C-alpha cells in the first residue's frame, strides 16, 4: 500500500497540513494536562496530593480546600448510576438482539440512539422540574417507609426528602448512561458468531441459556468495556447533575442529602473564585477529574479493542 | 415439575425481565420528550425569537440574543473544528494508513470524544479568558471546536477507509498525485459519510453547556461582538431554570424544546444520509 508520490511538492504540502491537523489531538491532550497542572501548582504546593484528596475541608472563607467531599459525591453518583443503569442496559441489549422481532429492531435501536443524543442540560432541567418533585413526594417517602425502617440500611434513607439530593442525581445520571451502555452491549452481542448460537440451540438449549452460556461469555470483554466507558462518561457529566445536587460540600451517610461532585463544584464556583488559591484548587479538581476519566476511558478502549480483535481475527 | 419445565420457566422469566428493561428504557424517552414538548409548546411564542430578554422578573421579552449568540458561536466552532477534523482524519486514513502513529491518534481521539467537556472549559478559561481579563465569544467557539475535532476526525477516518483501495489505484494509474486522488476521488466517494460526521458533531456541541459556562459566559443584551461575553441558549437555560421567576422557567422550557428538536432533526438527518449512501449494499 505504500504510495511513492512524495516528489510532488503540492503533495508534500498536503501531507504536512493533514499531519499537523491530526497532531492537534496530541497537542490538545498534552496542552490540557500541562495547563491544568501549571494552574493548579499553587494548590498542589500548599495542600499536597494525598492531603488534598482526603481533606473534607472546602472553605472559601478560610482559604482551605480539600477534594474529599466532591470526590465522595462523584463516586456515589457514578456508582449508583451504574448500579441502576447496567441491568436495564443489558436487558435492553438482550431484547434488541435476541427477543424483538426483526421489524422492531431498527426503530428501537434508533429510539435508544435518540435518547443518547438528548443534551445533558435537558436531562438536568427535566430532573429539576419533573423528576425531583416526584422523588420528594412519592418515591423517597415510600423508600423511607420500607427500606428506611431496616436497621443499618435505614441510615441511607434518613433525612427530609427534598428531591434535591444524591439519589435523584444518580437516577438522572443512570437514565443518561443507559443508551451508551445498551448500544455498546448490543454491538458486542452482535459479534457472537451465529453458528455458535445455532449449535447451542441444536443441542436443546433455551433462549435464556443461549444468552447466559454463549452470548454473555463471548461478549464479556465488549460489555465490560461499555460499562467502563459509561463510568468515564458519568464521572465527567456536569449539567445532568448540576440542577439536582445542591452543591453542598458535606459528606453524609444519607442518599437524601444534597451533595457536590467535582463537575458541579466547577460549574457553580469557577466564575466566583475570587482568590488565587481558590481558583487554583478548582483547577486542581479539574486536573484530578481529567486524569480519572482519561484512565477510565483508556481502559474501556483497551477492552473494546480486545473484543473487536478477537472476532475479526 | 420436570427439569424441562423449570428451564422453560427460567427462560421465560429472564426474557420477560429483558423486555421489561427495554420498556423502561423507552418509557424514559417518551416521558422526557413528552414533558419537553408539552411544557415547551405552551411557552413557544414568536416573541421568543424576535425580542431580547425583559429585565429580570418582568413578564415578556424573548431570547433573541441567546439564539443569535448560539448560532454565532456554533458557526465559528464549526468553521474551526470541521476543517481540522477532516484534514486530520485524512492523514490517518491515507498518508499514515496502517502506521502505529495513526492507531495511537485514532485511539486518543476516541478518548477525547468522551473527556468531560467541563474540563475543556477550564482549559480554555486558562488560556483564552484569564489572559484577556474577560469572558469572550471566541473562547466559547474554540472550546466547542475542541469537542468537535475528535468527532469529525474519527468519522472522516472511518468513512475514507470505506472507499475501496482499487479506486485510488485506478487514479494512480492515470498518473494523478496522491493529493489529487484524495480530493477528487476519495472525498467525493466519502462525501455523504463526512457530511454525516459534520452533522453529528454540530448536534453534539449544540447542546453543550459546561464548556461555555466560563468561556463565552452569558450576556443579557444582544451582541454580535465575539470579543465580548456572548449569550448562548444552553447557558441561558441553566440560568433561567435555576432562577426564581416563572416566566424564566417557561422560557427555559421553550428554549429546551427548540434545542431538542434541532438536535434530534440533525441526528435523524445524519442517519438518513448514512443509510442513503451505504444502506442499499
């Protein structure tokens, strides 16, 4: 495939221009890392690394900052969102690939993709005006009256249900990541060779046994990659949670408490930061978020590539 | 009950649960779209597009400034992001085809597509807002362009790869230099796919809020000056929805309806283009 036409000067010029254009991706990643590091160096010097991560202080008045409260909020919303989204997403993917009649496969696939195309600010606003009141009035009191009565578990549901809390934010986040996870799981399921499935049917396996013993083991690295990708998305999602989380820098054992994530803190406080150390601490949070999500997305990519390679070979 | 019965019941239960999961997924779509539509239609008036905002708390007024601001910012973002994306994708699919560097850039672009957009906002704030001392429209446009580049780059790369290699060889055989082959043969063959990539990237940034919060910021007055803070629909929705006035809330719903329809139409158009070009094979 080697093309030996580099002697033409215009060709050389075009080659250079396209090479520079594709290098912008590298420059951007390096640039973001460098600039965020540079801007947060003041906070890194003052608060250190481990000290910053584990400190629950976030006090703009006393100029003392730590990331623990926002990291806690980010971790709780992300994990809960995945917990709600994964079963629904995988069920949806099983439905599309194995159960739905052929004429329904296309439309449902499109519907799921439309759900993925709705911008996050719409989810956020809908959450604030529609979901939060429903949560506060019906779902959260109901949970308090049932699961809330169970010892130990009850602490998770303590407090006045306001609808502006970790729980509502996690639900919205999970609605947002269902389509990503579902469409990747569907693509991975579709990679299972038909002949393997048919062999299982031939020895009398039921449909569920085929899904459980053939398709899921075959596609596990693709599905896992999809889940990690959704995790990376959930970590960095801003607008869907900014409306319903309340930006409260406290760690509480109850899910019915306002909290904050890295993204919500950035969105609410970035333009208000009036001192250098405040702004620098916010850049520090952005740097932590960038590194975390970059690692998650890279791991996801490795799994997805591995899944693809296995079947194209 | 025999073993067969148990297996059949198990299978039925599991498949019913999967169907239920799909229904839950679709219910959200109907619920959210329906809600946006009902609330949005009620607030959608012609004055929304023709008038600038009334002073806070006073009824009336529109969001002309935000619509125009959004158009200007998106236009310049497209102008910056799309050429870089297309040219970058060209390098990966043509000159660097099969090389390690092409694979690396391709993987990194995939990662960049999903990087938190608010981080890009902070990055642009540091290099384009802080040095000038004030928010400006250019910063917003560049932030959106950064989000567009990897999207356009990856679709272009994929679409160019779909053009058969023999087509290029036929052109080489006539003595055409590579750049002419790319521009006159490959781009033409992949034009529908590239257009889809552009549409999807515009749909992607049209709803972005986080990267605009501290780059183009907001402006309650009509402005076409890119060196000043500039209003955008999404930031206005955020501000209005979080604000205390009912008139703000209904305008936020109306703006959400407009943006949602715009994005869904672009997404569906993109799919139609792809189908029209590659579906009949």
